[in-house]
C-alpha cells in the first residue's frame, strides 16, 4: 500500500475510481483507519464519490467494528440519496451486523427500497451471528414464501445456526429436506454444515450418511465429521471413537492436506480414549505440517501427555508455542497439578503474572488445587485475595475450587463461607461442601445438606455419594449407608467405583461387622483392588482382630509387594501376635528387596515459610522445639494427674525426654512449634505424610485440653480436629 499511495499521490488527475481503488486497498489489507481518512479526503477533493466509495468505507468500518464512523457514513449516504441503492443497503446491513447492532440491521432491511438475494442472506447471517437460531429459521421461511432463491450461502448459514438447537430434531430434518429439494445436498459447503449440525446434536448415524453421500470431499467436510466424534461426550465406547482416527487416516491417503482444526479434533478424540501412542504419531504429522506453534493444538497435546504422566513432553509442547493466550498457560499449570508437581505449578503461575496477561477462572482453579495439595494456608489466602481483586471469585468454578482448597487445609469455616457466597450453585458446589462437612467430623450436617441438595433438584454425582458414605460410616449408620449405596444405580444411573466400595467396607468395619465387610469385598467385583483390603485391614487393627489382619496383610503383600508401609504393618501384627520368627522373616524380606521406609515428615507454615519436622530427628536445630514440647508434656502430666488420667501409660518420661519414643514423632514437634509461635486464638494446623500414631493421637487430645487450643493434623487418610480432649475421628482412623 505504501507504493500504491505513492503512485496515487503522483497522479496529475484523479477520479472516483481512483479514490475507490485506494479506499478498497486500505480496507482489504486491514488499514481501516486509513480507509476512513481516505474517504474524508475523497469527499473534500471534489473528485466525486459514488455508491462504491460508500460501500468500500462501510466495509472498512465493519472490519474495525467501528459503528460510530459507520453510522456517520450511513447518514452521509442517506443525505446523498445513494442509500436507496441495493449495493449500499447491503453494505450498511453488513456493517451493522458485524458490529452486533441487530436492531439497526432489521430497521435498514425493512425500510430498504431495493433488496436482492444478498440482502436476505445478510439478514439471515446477522441472526446466525447473534446466536438466534430460532429467528434465523423464521427468516428462512420468510425467504421461501417471498420467492427468494435459497443458495448455498443461505443454507450453510442456517444449518450452522441450527447446530446449536439441541432439542429441535424436527427443524433439522425439515432443513435437510429443504436442502435436498433445492438440489444442494451434494454441495461441499452445505454438506459439511449438515454433518456439523447432526454431529453436534448426537445424530452420529445421520452425520455419517450425509458424509458418505458428499462427492469430492475436502478438508472442511472431514473436519466436520472428525469434530463430530470429538463432541460425543463420555457416552460412546472407544470402538466408536476410533472411527475418527480412521477418517484422519483416509484423509491422508487421499492426499488432502489437514488443517489445524483437523489436528485439534482428532487429538481431542485421542485424549478422550487415552490413545497416547496414536496421539504421538499424529503429533509427528502436526510438526510435519508446520502447526507445532498453534496454541490450540499444543493445549490438546499437553492434556494428552499429562494424562500419560509425561510432564517433559507437556513442557516441550508448551515451549514450542509463542504462549500468547492464557488458556495454554492454564493447560500447563493443570498438567503440573495433575502429575503432583505442585511447586512447579505455582512457579509457572508467578511467571504468568509477570507477563502481564489476564488470568481466567480456570487458571485460578488449578492454582488453588496446587496450594491445597501443598497445605499452604497463607498461599491459599493470597490466591483467594488475587481472585477477589480480579473479580474471578464470582465464577462458580472458582468458588468450587476454593471450597476444596480450604477443606484440604483444614479451614472448614472458610469453606462454608465460600459456599454461602456462590451466587450460582451447581452439583459440584454442593458436593464439595458436603464432603467438607463429612471429612471434618460434621457428619449430621453433611447428611442434612445432601438431602437439601436432592430437594433442590440437583443431579447426584460420585463426590456427593462419597461424602454421604463417609458421613454414614463415621456415625456408624450402616443401614442408612447401605440404603444410599443400593439406590445409587437405579436412581442416579451410575455404578459405584472403588472409592465408594471402600467407603462401604469402612462403614461395616466402623460398626464392627468385619466378617460382613470381608464378604462385601469378595463379592464387590474389585477383590483385587488394594484400596478395599486396606480399608478392611484398618478395621481389623482398630477392633483387634489380629489373625484376620495378618491374613489380609499377607494378601496385600501379594498385591503391593513394594509398598514399604505394608512390611512395617505386617511386622507389627506378627509381633503383637507373638509370631516372632514371621516378624523377623518380614523384616529380612524387606531388606532383601531393597525396600526402605519413607521418612515420616510433618510440616506447618509460619511467616510464609514451611517448617519441616522429621520423625526421630534429634538434631541441634530442633533443640528449642524439643524443650518446648517437653515443657508442654510436663504441664499435661500435671493437669492430667489431678484428673486421674494415667499419663505415664503414654510413655512420657520428662527426665529422659530425648530417649523416650514420644520424642520421635515429628507431628508433636510441629504442634509444639505452632503452639509456641502462633497467637493463642489461631488454630494450629499440621500436615503429616504418614498415618498418625496412637501415641501421638492420645497426646494431642490431652494437649488440646490442657492448652485450650484447637489442633488440626491431616494425615494421608483423615483430618484430626483435636478440641477439648477429643478428636473428630472418634478414635477410628
């Protein structure tokens, strides 16, 4: 355009055609502001303007979505008398349509003195653009009754609009019949629109029939058909979805060059059926065709590789792109969270903030999951504040993640507050809050909220049922729990997974029906899943059924031969039963297989830093904390002696504190650190990577009573809220 303008400026004489050519050039190349300036110059030059001049500048206003200047040009066209022509009428309709001003579109159309097929098509496409398919269908009927010939542009537009009409099968069939009547059923563009319309609304068989009838299929038709398989949700089996990959293979055999939409759709299908190997091969085609820097394709690839726990491949896809859009960052952060790289997720989030890009609710949702997994209350509050500051806390998906985040760090009050502030509750909101009540010892509130959820007409999901079964189990409501479990399939249409079955085993074990729990495991269809046997073993340990516990432990050794905690548990069971030789054999087997017990680590957050305490660590760095814990235990001993508690049964020996077994528990050191550093009104919250021991559990009950403090310890299976000498787990964990 620079050379074109140079030639234009050097012309000794100019006419209307010269100006029209210049304005059209600016408009066509996206220099909309220069096109408007050239229009002003044309009017001032006296060389004259015509309807085509107005059409060119209106196209520029439409491209820039500049309705203000567009309205001025429209007014000038009316004053000049040129607005009556069909060319200018169509340009004005197109400008208002692209600016989203549907009322003005209809006003211009209704008052037009001249109309042609393009006028009707522009009106139809305006309603399609606005997302009003019902009105667009009415316009099509109006066109037919007015004798306007229906062409491929009109029909492909209306078919695209009707793909969004989920429950209007009659309308879709009527349109299909209309297409056949006018003889456009073999048109490639109309055919691809019909394939898309049927596929988007679950009519896969109809879409395949239309696809097979289209001659000379191009990439657009293939894209519509492959995308249809990607949109089918989670219902169809993998055998049906694999047809999408076969279509992609046929496309390559016909030497049709795939587009980026082809790759995106077929990779989404691979994602849905976890076909990682197939996805890798398609990834090679992506690189071969030069689409490796496309952010939409990269996002799908990141999701695919993250499910396969291949974080390095995710990172390679991430770094190949310009990283302009926030959804790509969100995909990578989610991949880190899904693969337990929580610190990397937070680091990447900080890097995203430094770029100055605006985050969305899905980014914050993933970041909240990372903070919750790390049990960092301060970081959780910082992310919460960021969400509030940017208005993202108003989104339901953000609120749901916030409920789960505060639940995981043991702050039930904040979870409840978040739940009450969500303006548009969905199934996940209710489920998250019910689970929060259940795991924190408020079982009756969980069951009450579950009934309220059902009364509000929300669909049940696995999380809600999991929470209900946990609540029933902790309250010993075996009959009620079984009633919920048995009604799950006929009432709500889904089969229980292994977590729900484990809850049933836990429920029976809680009330002491260990034999019934074992029968349930054997008849559950998941008798080889370790989760169920772990739940049964826990019941045996709590109720003192040593022989059955040994049998279950030996079975678990077969299922999980390299799990260190099982060797320790089985060793203890043998020792408690007096089977010394078997205990020694278990220890020797552990040594032979090179299995080492993971260090027990407890941690708490203070001053923005994480403070770790390792079981059995008696280094000088913790001397002060050791002394603090010793003083606390002495105070507990003095108070409990007056109350008659046999504190010495717990093994407290204040004179030889560092030699006693109680000093080896990192969770007690972490609690002592919290009690000595946090203000008296703040609850002490501690995380532990292993199950809390009986000694520590009883000690913390006494500490909560003697210090009049709320203490929360989260181990891998339970939240333990210690208040006034009792624990929320009711001594069953």
